[in-house]
């Protein structure tokens, strides 16, 4: 009997050492909740036994209780690091398994979040942070946990627009000495963007493709006519090359040219068009012919790319606001906070997460900063609530308990040996 009693003491001390070691190992784990082992004595008795002389049969582990006290909050500066100051848990959607099936919501105090390639806000275990859908002004559309959705932050918004109009104001040189490497006026060889003797000047043109991203577009200018005895006009032919391929002028035109009079004013070619199906119209109004070198005075277009994310904010109620480009900010969702009637009944899931059980009760959801729920602090993390000094003291105490139980077992063994050595 005494042997089994001592053995239960060894097992109990070992359990306490394991729990304490687990706490110490996770002292740096964000959002970790420390635990303690609670014990209960064991009595084996029958209805006929004398309770005055009953001797206990050892000890057993009653439960491993979680400590849900607040941990220290430290500033990180990372916008997606979120700390809960007060009561509540983040609601998380676990990652789908190999069959594409995800489990039910889990709950955590660990707020170290980041964004995955799809824009979902996730933690290190790829569990998605849940939020309530909201209007663009931040009004939640629901407060039911089963209607929460993963918080998604698009990196851009808006539809792309292809460039169909380009305003191009040029300053073309009147002096033939400023026509670059062009061999003659007009050049003897046909235009070739790879041969700089077939054109006078070139410039990059801002053009967006159908997906709203810039394409490689260049305009080439070939001097085809200079003032002579019959005319004071100067003419430059324009060629458009996009992604290495020349784009022909829009039919019925076969050439696109800019003509200037003797005073340097543009008299023809203020409206040029290139392309057959997806045309690009060039407005060159304001271009001049001067004695100065070639220059581009203005180059704008009507294409547009989706507006990029420029700012992200988290307000006190847990609403996430995003600003795209120079536009007004819009709400993307309101972070769900959950609490429980009995947090001690939560099931430990690992990775600083917990699961609801019949003992904990169903999750009670709410908004940060309201009754029963703490405030959210962006750019900060709640550290483990492990008190390292206390854990080290507990470790020493558990070690002594283990040694004492081992001594009790040794004594029990000596008593049995003594009985075995008795001679009849």
C-alpha cells in the first residue's frame, strides 16, 4: 500500500515538473497562458471501514488549470500586431486540411498577425483572423459568430483603364544638326527602330495596357522635309512602337506626320491615331518647332491602374480602415472578440489557441471596448503571462516533492526487505 502511495506522489511531482517546464519553455510565446497542476488526495474506503483510522492512498491530478490573467503588452510598431488589453479572445478560422475542409473557430490571445498572398490576415499557423462584414462607413452588418468572415485586406482596388488618349507636347528642332544620327532628310532607308540612322529623335511615351500596368511604348520622329525654295514647312513623321512592335497609323491614314510653318507653329498633325482595334489617339496641340534641342514639354494619358493601398488603421472598436491612393478611407471589417462564461473550461488546442467546450459554454461575441471586452491596441503584442521567478520556485518545490516521494518509496522498499529477511 505504501509503495503505491509513494508512486502516486512521484507521478504527481512529475506532472507538476512537466507543467512548470512547459510554462518556462513558453515564457517567450506571444499570448501564451500559463497553467498549474491541481491535486486531490485519494482515500480508498468501504462502508464498513473505520473512518477514524482511515489512511490516505496517495494523490492524483485533479486538473491542469489555465491562468487567464493579463500578460505584459509590449510595443512592436507592426500595424498588424494587435494586443487585447482586458478580456476577450480573437476568433480564428483554422487553415483547411488536405481535403480543403477547415475546422470550427478557435480562440487565441496571440495577436501576431501578417498577410498572406491572398490578402488574408493570418497568424503564424496560417489561421485566419475573423471579422464581421461592414459597410464602407464601418457599420457592422451582423454580430453572429457563424456569419463572421476572414479579414481580407486587398492591396489595390478599382478597375484598370487602358490608355486610349495621349497628350504629347513636343519641342522639335528646326536645325538639321540636331537630328541625331539620321542619315538624310528624308533618310534613304525605311524606318527601323533598331537603326538610329533612320530617325532623328525618340522618346518614351506613358501608356497603360488593358491590365492597368505600364507597357513599353516609344515614339520615334523622322524628319522628312525641311524648308526650301518651294515651301517654308518642316515635317516630322511619327512612328509608334509598343513592346518592340511598330503600331501602324489608324486607317485610312498610311503615315502620321507633324507639319510646322516657317514661324514654328503646328499647322497639321495635331490629332494622330495609331492601331486598328485598340487605337491610341495622340493630341500634339501646343507642339512647336524651335532652334532649341528636342524636348518633351508634356506627356499625359487617360489610362489608370487600380489604386494601391497607402494606409491602414485600426480604431478602438476593432474596425479596420484602408486608404487607397489619395481617396477616402473605407472600412474593411470589424474584428470579432469572443469571451466565455467559464474560460477555465476551454480546451487547449496548442499554438496558443483554445477551443470551446460544454464546460466553457458557447462564445459570447462583442465589440472591443464594450462591457465584457477589452480594448484593441495596434502595433503591440501581449506577451506570455508566465512569471519566471515564480515558476523557478515551483520547479524547486516540485523537485523536493519528487525527492521526498522517492525517499518514501525507498523506505517502503526497506520495510519489505526487512520482512523478507525475518527467519522463522
